[in-house]
């Protein structure tokens, strides 16, 4: 099982430094193509996608999240921070582990 990240250049390069394969996307068509390719790869167990890129293809992402169990889809903020109304990574980690960092 492997991870795959879909997002802007900084996010993909940053996660690539720790061994996560990725696809750099800039617009809706690129994002949709990369997302579909990730879903069709049976070795991919976790797809990490930046919130901004996921918002470009929101109906497709939501349709998959609510109808499929595998792979796991994880949305993360990009270097510009979380989208309005979404929690940042620190808040998500604090909620997940129950300890303020």
C-alpha cells in the first residue's frame, strides 16, 4: 500500500522529501485526471489532496468519499493555510489526540 499526494508544487515536493509520490496540479482538469488515476491504481491506499485542489473537483471527491471505502481520501491545507471555515493542521491534531500542542 502506498500514499499519493495531489496538490500544488510546494505540497508535492515537501511530501516527496519523505517518500510520498505525488502529482502537481494547477487547474480543475489536471486535478480531476490525477484524482481518477489515483483511484484506479490498486496500490494506492491513501490519497492526500490539498483542500484547494479538492474544492475544484468537490462533487467528484464527495461522491467518492460517501460511496467508497478504499482508498482513504485525506484533505490537507496547502502552504497558504486552511480554507475559510476549515480547521488548520494543529487544530486537527489537537482534536485527534486530545492534547493541545
